[in-house]
C-alpha cells in the first residue's frame, strides 16, 4: 500500500512539474516573439 501511495505522490509531483515547465516555456516563446516584433520595427 505504501508503494502505491509513493507512486501516486510522484505522479502528481511530475504532473505539476510538467505543467510548470510548459507554462515557463510558453512565456519564453511569448517574450521572444515580442522581442522579434519590436526588433523588426527598430525599437531594440
């Protein structure tokens, strides 16, 4: 029973870490896109 609880806890932790990583990557892409568009107009 304890092994199943540990496996469930690890699964939940990995799902949370994956969601956080995907959110971070999406933010990085948004910032990069914004920077490219601003650079296109000579702002940076």
